C-alpha cells in the first residue's frame, strides 16, 4: 500500500521533514523524516502493517525525552482519545483511558467524578499511554498503586495484548516496557482501579500537609490534595511552556547499604531513605547541588536555579549540548561520591 492511498482512506496525515520542536517539552529543534499521528487502533495497526520493515519511534507527549538528533525512524504519534468506565462495584470503579489522553486532564476528570487514587499525580506532563512505562510517581504515589491493566499492540505482529499489573513488573521508574519488552509494544489504553468512597488520602509526603495548612484545610478532599500538589509543583518546577525541560533528568540512585556506610564516613550529612533491608536511596538533586551545579548555565543549556535535578533549555540549546551537561554532571558525581546516577529521561 502506498502512503498516499493510506492518507486518502484514513484521517492520517503523513508529514515529511516535520519539526518536533512543539512535540517535546525541552523545545529542542529536531526533525522527523516521516511523522504520522494515529487516532484509532485500526489506523495504528495499518501503519504498523505497511511499515513492517521500517524502524519506528513512538511519541506521546514528548515530556520524557531529550532529542539529540533528527529521527530517521518513522515517528508514530499516539493520539488515541477517549475514556470510559468499564466496571463498577460498591467501592471501586474501573476507568479505561485511551493512550493519547493528556494525563493531567484525566486526573482532573477523575476528581470531578469523586474517584480517588490519582490526585497526588496531578500536573505531571505527558499522556496516559506513557504512564506505565516508567511507572510515573510523585508525592508518595506511583501509577502502580491504581493501575489495573493496559492494552498494547505488539509492534512486529500487531497482536493486541493485555498486561496485568503483575505482568508490568513495576518498580521505581521502571517497568517491563523499559526492560525485557523495550520497544516491542505500543500501549493503546490503560485501566485504573479507583475508589468511589472511603478514599485513602496520602498527605504524608513532601509538603502536602504544610500546603493544606497554609490553605486552612483541615479535612482533606481529593480536590484539596490535587490543588495542594499543583501549588507545590508550580512553585518548584519550571513550566515547560516557559522554560524547556523534561522534569527530573536523573533518577535517585539506589546504593547498597554496605557501600553507603563507607560513603557516609566521608560525607556524614548525605541524606538517604531506606528502600529495603540492604539498600538506600540517595537524592540525586542533593548530590548535584553539593557538586556545585545548581543554577549553572553553559550557553543555552543549564541546571535549574531552584531544582538541581532539572536540566533546562534557555532557548536555543541543542540536544547534544544538554546531553554534554548531563554527562559532565554524571562524571563529576561518580568522581566525587563514587555514586553513579542514571538518566530518567530517555536520550534519543
Ligand atoms: C515539568 C515536568 C515534570 C515531570 N514530573 C514528573 C514526575 O513528577 N514524575 C514522573 O514520573 N515523571 C515526571 N515527568 C516525566 C514525564 O512527564 C513522564 O515520564 C510522562 O509519563 C511522559 O509521558 P509522555 O507521553 O510525554 O512520554 P514521551 O516523552 O512522549 O515518551 C517517553 C518514552 O515512552 C515511549 N512511548 C511514548 N508513548 C508510548 C506508547 N503509547 N507506547 C509505548 N511507548 C511509548 C517513547 O518512545 C519514549 O521512549 C515530568 C516531566 C516534566 C516536563
């Protein structure tokens, strides 16, 4: 089948040498050799069938990637829309959202319906279909806490597969889609199991409690928690519309307790959180700040002035320039503390 025929028979528009500047929150200028937005699962299957032998690159909201080059693979922008309740019990509701829905809009919609579970994850950029990939998390909650299942198309066979929570192998910013099944599936919808009543309010993490007090709220509600999270995030994180960024650029490193005890002798003030009997997590932002990078600028690439974990594009930085800053930070942290920090953002 020819591309032209495809366009005629579907709502798909196939674009060549397409700028991705408005499709990545870093605001990096990079071109897609060929770009197509898909709006239905059948369009997606068609595109995959006619491109069996071409490399593919899957794009959601572009909020977790650093583009360091033009993309020669076929860029498939997953733009599937819609959400519905698929099941209900006295206490719970199952909400299925298509992959291309904006995450924050879905969160706000669930709050409007008084469905609980997603409120702490308010204002995280990106699309619903991408949330399981790195098991998005914030303020003491991760997507795995409310995740029921997701549907995904296997790229090479176009088979539709359902993944249960167990099958996804969720961990801190990890899932099977970043490991064993990397680049093999396109997630088309995600189903969440949310509370209809007796909501479990998670206010213990971060500054939520303090923010609620500031707003004179003694009895939290889903909306109040969401508003508190939004206020905290807006005060801490740069808005990608104003300053290009991809949120936390690095993951917090997990270190063996036995290694950490030795590191602590040299750096007694280094903060840590226990994650298991044998491991601790160290805040990468602290390491980067201590190493003197916070607020530094290298041309148009830099480290945010309030958040050492966030790398920013002041305007015209290239992906390569931001990557160079990231590599310098990683090398410095390894040399100074003997701790290696991995990127959370996907380097393309
Ligand atoms: C200001 C800011 C704050 C952030 N805060 C947080 C936070 O608190 N917690 C957190 O966890 N993350 C955070 N992030 C990161 C980001 O928002 C999430 O990782 C989000 O889920 C990425 O979604 P996206 O649709 O933009 O993904 P994209 O950047 O489009 O894609 C990310 C990766 O997933 C692949 N992909 C995209 N869609 C699909 C699909 N349907 N099927 C299969 N693969 C796909 C892409 O190829 C790419 O490898 C933040 C980002 C920003 C800019």
